[in-house]
């Protein structure tokens, strides 16, 4: 094992190198070693200044999250104590930052008198994404370096800051292309001979003055940045802590920040968000896929279909730096699809998130074609055509004839049998599902559907390329709807009956948004287009009294200006008396006496069946572990992250309670969706956990 901290000297400059693989997390043993090293150099009169650097691929990446809620997390020396030591150092201290300085890493760096960085370095306080705020002074020191307005935006969003912006804003004092430590030593030597004592960040007040003089304007910014975090506690506490940096003395603001941190770390929301953090990483561990199953090289991707899904999928790959050949059946359809892509990038340019130059570079990475032969040089080909097995058959038989040996053939099917699709080729080991979610260039989830004959290295490749293009990959098994859509079917099974029995679309949607969903099922249906589900129902020989009637009237949702709601401005849903009259009429035709439905009943008849279906999926091995199910729902369906996913939430809701209510509704309706799965019933009776299912099978 390497020493956590080593001390080397360049003349009168001490270089403390932190080495805690893989990402130099600020664990207890590293904190203890750093405290000892700092005391050693403090006492050495021959040392004029100190540089703190890190070994490996990154600076300190943050705290060790595994230590949260353990004695190690608060054992001395804490990170807060180390920062105080650095601030009180009589000798100049310089943080030399490469890779990422996130969370506790950035807080440590802000404890130094100066910060210098590699030009590729990134900085951030992403604790909000774990349901927390910075707990070692980040909310009080960052405003003093970059100003409270920029600090507020960075801390509430948790988004990283690049080296160029960090230099312009004052977060770092210098940026170098190479030779970081050598430059840091020279910087430290210059600071040591400057003839004036270094100033700690805590004592810098100049960037606070303007906001202090106009707190109303700052509060308006707070209200604006909090709009996207409805229902979450951490963003509000982050904003409050930054405001405290303006209105309180430094030490009082520091105490308040710590109080907020302890409150959040012990709360349910942070536990849920930390669960999802680890769940995403655990999802990359797939049984049967080992270290020797190296991902195949993906230099070019082919996409069959330039419609909404095909275009979004193509943009995802190009955004991740992979050129795409996009195929359509006609020049007209191809031109239309590429035009939509161009307009989408144009919107990004208009918002300022993309430059015209960057847009031009991305558009140059698309190659349009109407000839399957042009896909012959692709390493991965994703099919994104109509959801009908006969159409898939034609596409995959054609791809089998033109794709090079070793090319991976993927289907974007939402429901269909991937094993059946693989049979249309002579290479089933190279076939799998890559289920993107709409809009594909935005949504993070990628359901990777593993067929019975899919090769392990094909799965490894799909995971690797998914991560490269910014997706959250989750490997699932073959069944109708896989994990997400199968559970969605269970959640929505009672949608029609809820309306017929007495609920309104607005009432149900409000229950969902109060729960934490970004929108309810009827508003979501209108947004996606009601005609999509109508077409699917007709192909399966199914009906939906209200949904079918709306579609027969041409009410397809937002795109037609009316669906379950009216959309007078094209976007905002407004309840429609005509829809309510239609619901009442359909209930009368079926002899249903409408009644008042409570929010509790709506939750029980939507969320509980979803959990029940998740238990069946876990029991059948369609999902590897319950945390994979949570990852699917948090990243693909808008399940509120503050509740950790449906399976995590269910255990806090109480499995015994859920089983009891499912039994109640099963007895009342006789519908199989309410019949508790054997696994759910067993865990409820034993007090077990969904997480134990994976452990028992491992």
C-alpha cells in the first residue's frame, strides 16, 4: 500500500502529495495523514510555502460517502478542522488541482490561500445531487471567491465549472496547460517572497458587497433557481446557506451550514438520493460479464430511422463524439429528420448552451443515406423503426446481410421480444436491445436488454458506449415491456377505472405532482401523444373507453391542442368540461355510480401495483437487483429522486402495509394487478428487504 500523504521538497517549497486511490476521496485515514503532514511542514523553519497536490488521475474528488452516518465521518481530524489549519497557516498554501475538485475536494482547496489548476480541471460542489449541501464551508467560502450570484447557481445546481470559467470568476489564480506541480511550486515560491502575509478566503469580503446592498435582487435570483427543484429540501437549504454568507458573520454562517448539513444527512431525501448514487454504480456490475469481456471498438454508429426516436438516438451518439450514419427509406423522410436535428441544435445555440461552431461540427458528424449498404462500415447499428414485429423482421434480415462481422445489432423496441428479433439474424450473439427514452437526446436512461444468446462483450460494449454518450445504462432481461414499461403498465392499469369511478384527470395528476412526480399520467399522456397508445391498443385488440373516445374525436394531446386537457397556449393544461362530461357519460353507460376518491386511494391503486410488478420482475430475474429498478424509474420515468425509486420508497412505506392494501383491492376488484407477488408477500411477512433478494442469489 502507498502512503496516503508523502512530503517532498523543491528547495524551500514542500509538496504534499495525497494518494488515496482510485479518486483520492477524503476518507478518515487520508485526513489523519494530511493533518500529520501539515504539522510537520508547519514546524519546519526551512519551508517557506506548501503545495498540496494529488497522485493519480484526479485531485480530491470529494468526501468518502461510505463513511456518512458512521463514527469515521466525525472523527478528528475532520475536513473542517483541516481547512481551519490551512487557513491559519503562516506560510502560503497552494492547491495544485488536476482532474476534478468536487465537494470536499473543492472545500479543501478553498481552505488554501491560492489555487492553481490544469487547463482540463473541473470544479464543483455537487452535494445537492445527494440531497445535501457542502458541509465544510463551501457555501460560505465560494461566494467570497466567485460572488454570491454565481455561487448560488453552482451550489443549487451542483453543476461543474471548467478551468477557464474558474479562472475568469476568481476561483483559481492560474491555469496551466502542463507541468502543473512545477508551476505550482514556482507560484508558491513567488507568494512566499511577496513580502505580505497571505489572505485566507474567509477574510475576503469584496465580492459580497453588491449583493449585500441589494438583497431583494438576490432573493429574486433564489426564487428563480429553485423553480426546478420543487419538493426537494437540499436546494432550498443550499440557497439559504449562501444567503447566510451575506447576512451573517463568517463563523455564524459556518455553524448554520453545518446544522443544515446534519439535518439533511439524517433526512429521508438524502438517504434516498445516496441510494440512487450507489445504485447507478452498482448497475454496471452484471453477472456473467467479467473484466476479460472487453468492450468492442465503436468508431461509427448506424441508426435506422430518422423520426423522433431515431433522430434523438443519433443526436445522443454525436453528442458523445461518435459519428452516425442515419438511414431513412426516402430522401424526403431523411431530409425532414436531419432538418429536425438541425433545428434542435439551433435551439441549443439560441439558449447559449452551444456555439454555432460546435453546432456545425456536430452536424458534420451525420451522414444521411437511403441505402442500407452505407451501414456496412458501422460498428453498432441501432434500429428505431415502427413497433411492429413484421417491420423489425425486415430490418434485421437486411442488416444481417450487410453488417460487417462483429458489428452489434441493437433494437430500440419498447416492448417486443428481443430473442425473437435475434432469430431474424444469423448472429444472435451480436443482438441486444438498447431501449432509449424519449426525447432520446435528453433522457438519461438506457435499458440494455440482454437476450438469451447475447455475448458478454456485447453487453460490456453497450454499457461502455452508453456511459460515453452520457446515459445511465441498466441491464435487464427479456419480457414484455422489460422493467420500466412493464411496471408502467401496472401503474396505469386502473387509470380508466379511477376516472370512471369518480376521479378527474386533474385530481389524479395533482396526487402525482404532490407525491413529487414532474407531472401526472394524464398530462404525460397528452405530452407524449394519446394516438401512440391508441395505435398500440388497436394492434393488441385492446380498448380503453375514455382514451379511445378522445382519440376518435382527434384529441391526441398537446400536438392537437386538446386531449385530456385543453391547451389554449399550446403548453399549459386547462381542465376541459367536455372531457368531464365524456367521463360521466361513459360511467353511466357502464352503470358505475361515481363517488369521491381520496388521494390515499389513488396512491394505493397506482403506486402499489407498480411496486408489486417490480417484485415480480425481481423474482423472475428480469432485473438483477431492486436498486436497478430504482435506477430505471428515477432516470427514465421521473420517479422523484427524493424518494429513491419505487422499491426504496416501498420499504419506507411499509411492505406489510402495501400487501394489506393490495389484498383489499384484489378482493374488491378481482384484478390480477392487485394480487401480491409471492416475493412481496414473503418479505412483508418476514420483515425482509428487496436488497436481500440479490444478495441471496449472488
